[in-house]
């Protein structure tokens, strides 16, 4: 009995991608499908980074094809290919940066920077090329969190090279000022500094640039949303009513300027006692999930309030690199995959395909 391409596609249409919940055929992930005699070869191309899941996906696809009567050798390749997606109307993509993701909160002290750096590290661990822009000009914390110090190098006197650690490219005002020096700048200076950090850093072929936003809905947030091509925003909150009040304002601001909300992360969801393991909901419960229901956005996940997360980040070795196989790193990786899937399902950016129209007077 001979095998046909249609037979293989029918078998693959019953195999569901665990991250998108779509089957691989309708999700258009099946590439280079060939049937030669009774041998079958194909590639599964994911639109998001998921290196840790390649083997499981390969096994499930191989098993589905091998179940067909008369099939011989089955060869399945699995890879990720991250592309550029649409941004706010009227803005062009930055060179060498495919997708910009803003990590924001309406309120300070909810663990936004800790979440941003661990999500960046999680995306990198899954095989993506990732950068971090520390947009908190008044309180830059990424240099300390990533254990990076030193001044950026310039090769042409106009642009600067990002500093690197743990496979991330990093740019921050913190590399250029004394750590104890307060930033007594007015709004226009701050927004100009942000644009320079963003545009004059020589980012190298990034799949994702994670922007660690300052808290609030002021000048920097408006500049970012009006002048920077942002693919989507992630809102970080705690379950506490006061934090949720401000998080809702942050979410509404992004909605007003046409930046999609990729989801909400609830930080400090439960406190786990380091002595007895007792879990207690210090800041309340269910606030993040309720906010998601109110606004129709995805609840990306909840992170515990533990001393280890704070100690690891303060020491310049965040949880995803300090305990890569631990339970908290697994939560960060799960959230990062959900964000990447949300981005992958957005419309593809087609601006590079359109010709420039130039009007000349004869």
C-alpha cells in the first residue's frame, strides 16, 4: 500500500501543538513534506522559540506518521523561526529587531523588572536571540540584576555596542552614570535619553527586545507608544487591589495607542514560608485573573513571593539562570512561551514588502 502526501497530512491534522492548541496542519507548521516510496520526511517550523520541547514535538509527530499502514523510515526535523509582526499604524520596524515587547506596570514595587529579566532569559533559554532595554531612566536596575558593569563601547563615535551577559544583549542608562547619582532630569531629557538608548544601540539580529518600562503612565510610556514600533505589551501586577487599580490604567493606556496586550502576569501571588512551606495569599487572590476577564486578555501565569527570587536577582544571577530546572524557572519559561505564541499569532509585518512611492515633478 503506497503512502500519499494527503495521508500524511491527515495524520498530522490530529497532532496538536501543545503551545498553540492548534494542529500542525491548520497551524501551517508543516514544511518540506516529502513521500518517497514508503519513506516520509518533513519539518515542523514553530513561529516561537521552544527548544526545550523540540524532542517531545518530534516524538509525537513521528509517532502519528509511523501509525500509518505501510510507512517505513520517518524523518522529522523541528525548528523555530521567529519573524517580525505588525506594530502601531504609521511606524516602521527598527533594523535588526524583529519584535519589541514592553513589560509594564501601573505601579512600582510589583516586581516588574524581575519579571522582565527572567522572561528575557527564558526566551533566550528556548533558543531566541534576545535583548533587554532598561527604559527606567530614573531607576535603572537591569545592570545589577544581570550582573553587568562597565561602559558601552563605540566603534564609530555615534552608536554604541550593547553589553552582554547570560546570552542577552543589554542597554541601560545605568551603564553611563554613577550608581549613587540621582537622575534630576525633566521629561523631555528623559524621553530623548530613551530614544537614544533604543536607536543608537547596535542591536544584533534580535528576535525579541524586552523593554523594562518604568512604572506609571507618563512621558516615557507615551514616547514609547507613539514613536517606538511595539509588537505588544505585558502587564505585571500583584493581586492587591491598589496594584490592580494602577495596572488597569496602564492597560488602558496601551489600548488607547493601539498596542495589543499580550497578557497579564500576577507576581507575588502567594507567599511560601521557607521554614514550613505553608502558602499564604498575603496580597489577596484572584485579582490578576479577574482583571483578565474584565478586559478579555490572557492570564499568562502567577509567580510566588519567595526569598530565593529576590536573593538571586539582587546577586546578579536571576532565577532562570540560577535554578534553570527549578519550579519557579519553569513558570517563567511557561509564561515566556505563552507570550511568544501570542506574538507568533499576530499578523505578519509586510511593510518591507511594499515599494516606496516617490512623487517627482517632471
